C-alpha cells in the first residue's frame, strides 16, 4: 500500500512540474558572439529547471540541454567575431579634434554603425521561415535583447504574441531603454552609455551629456525604429502599432551591470542588475601548454586580450613592436590573445601569443596578477569577479565609460590606445601590478560579490516571477505612460508661467489704478488751493 501511495505521489509531483514548466521564447537578433555569451547561462539554466526554451539566435548550441530548441539565424548576416580592424583607430577623427568635438563625434559615429546592422537583419527576419514557425506557437514569456533593434517586437505582434516581454541587456541601459520602464535618466548625473564621463560631471561634460542624451533618443527613433516599422509593414502589407508603444509593454529588464562597478543610477523594481550572470563557476581546463608557461613564471603573469570582436592580429606593425618592447621590460611573463599564432602558442621572449584563452579561468589563477583589456563589460566583469587589477584600453561603444568607472572605483587605470607609447603602457601596467592597486582590486571585488544572491539566480528568479504573475504585477513607474510634455511637467510649468504673468498684469493694473488715484488726489488739492 505504501509503495502504491509513493507511485501516486510521484505521479502527482510530475504532473505538477509539467504544469509549472513554462514555454519560453528567446529572441536575439544581434550578431555579436559576446552578447550571446551573456544570455546563454540564463537560457541553459531555465531549460535545466524544466522550462521549454526556444532560442532564436545566430549562435545555436553544439550540445543543447533537454527542453532546449535552437532556431538558427545563421546565414542572415555576418557574425560579429574578430571583425574589428585595429588600424581603424590610428589617428582617426582628426577634423573633429581640430574643432574640439572629438568626444561627441566619436560617440555618434560609433553608434551609427548599428543602423545598417539593425535594418539589414530586420529586412531578412521578416522573410525567415524558421522564425515565423517559432512565432506562431504560444509562449508564457518572451526574452528579447534590448540593443539596436525593435524588429522582433514588431514581428511578435504580427504573429499574435501576447506574452509578457523580458528585455535583456549586455551593457548599461541603452539611451532609449529608460523610457520603456519609466526610469529617470537625468543627464545631470546619469552619463550616457557611450561617454567616458563618471556620474560627477563638470559643466561642459553635463552640456555634452545632455545633448547626447537627446540626440541618441531621436537617432534611434528615426534612424532605426521608424524604418524597422516601415520594413515590417511593407512586407506584411498592414499597419502595426508604433514600435515605441510596443516597446513600452516590457515587463522586466535584466541588465548586465552592478552598481559597485558600473555606477549608481535610479532604478525601478522592473530594472534588475544581474552583472556577472554569464560567469561559469564550474572549472574549465586550461590548456597544458599555457599551464606549463604559467607554472614556469616565478614573478607571475599578466594577461592581455582585446576580446572576441577585435581582431588583434590587425594591429599595425609599429604598434605591435611598441607593445612588445614595453612588455619585454616586465619581470612578469605575459599571455597575449593573438589570433595568428602557433597551434600551441608563439613564444617571443617573455610573451606567449595564443589563439584562444579560457579568460575567466586564467583570471582566477593565483599566478595571474593583472589584466590588460579593452573595457568590454564581459572581460571587466570577469576581472572584478576574480579581483584582478586592469589596464583598460577602450576603443568604442560602452568601453570608454567602463574604463572611466574602472578608474573611479579603483579596479584599474585607463590608457588611450591612440596615444599609447612604450613608456605610458609600461607605467600603466606597473601601476596595475602595484601592491596598492592589487589590494584595491581585491576590495572592490569583495564589494561586487556582496549580494543577496548570485546574479544568475537573481535573473532566474525575476524571469520566473514574470512567468508567474505576468501583467498582474507591474514593475514599472507610471512615468512610461506619460508623453514628453507630461513627463517633463511642461504643461505644469506653462500654468505656473501663465499664473505669474496674470499676477504681474493684475499687479500692474492695480498699481496703475493706485497711481491714477494718487495723481487725481494731488490734482484735487491743487484745484482747492487755486480757489
């Protein structure tokens, strides 16, 4: 009898688990491999927890878990892996420097490159049968990357999707993200994501920041959002709601930042910081030839990597010689991620050039003392998680801001690639290797780790919370539903100005009347004197 009850109990639990298993759709139309690396652990974990996960992306998994279905976008666009040529950053923007607007123009040009990527991909997505087949199914929640495109939101509406939307970001909030949740992004103290400003800005920095805050919102609206809507409506031959309105139906934003590194800004319950959710805390093997190289270093090792998007081997020859000369003066050995190297690395003096590195595993190695990186948020997150100081050499996107914040919190030092010399590079690395900087990096690492739960657990909890409650648990402020005039209190200000003008006019009339009475009184007295 007891065995029979056990069987019935297990059957009941199985039925309960099936009932609680959600149908999740992930939509990731960006071609950057580093972006997908942030999302994969969350998607993988949700599948492991019994949810049925369908993922549309350019990067299908080689060994997907059970309940995980890939819908590949391979072939639609060129994948963003080692595609950035370093020669581009040699003395560029010389005209803007002469005019003193280099910082502003750099940011405008950096993000403008995203237009062609967004529109080109959207024009292919509207006619991609595997995507259409996935969108025709029913889901309990939709996860979509909030980056340079809202095309997936429009296509989801075309196919009748009604599920709540969770937006995922690999960086700080994009310039057009705060309005979707009613979050304040006051440019007086909230730097735009592409700047190199910290929250404490000078007057001229606030001036630039305000201009860019407004510019990028208008740029995204009219260069991408409006044109994507035209692509969708032209292909399907019917009107859809404004993509700006569809974007405001976002229930939750999971942002790949944490305030102790990326700066404090106003948030709402629906904007959740999960910086570090991509970190794989399971140990991965370090190649034996790299392990051997590390073990032979008695003074420690410095790691150098410019990430997955930049092709380091495109570096100009004179620049490579300069970097090698600076690194050769270190007591430490150096591991440099350099695509054009031998199968087991290419050793040049104290520098080992390797095609690929298990970056986070190396950063956690006790003999790796410092990290020279480009300021990509994944690498910086790995460095702060491992407690290793950095030399940050930013190039584009959010990297200048990340570099500024690394300096601000004491994680490392910033170094300009364009103005880098042998001496400045050597000095920066020696600063990062100093006892003071290494102690500071360990301190900020402990602060970064000090949370109620691990970032991946936080992301899973909030995703499942949206699944449980959907639209019944609003996590945004009412500010997202106000128009520009209402949100900025321009109508209220107009009433106050009108009231002040009316009061002034009334006072002016009263004063005029009093003056007339006074004048009339004096005139009467003069007449009495004459009589």
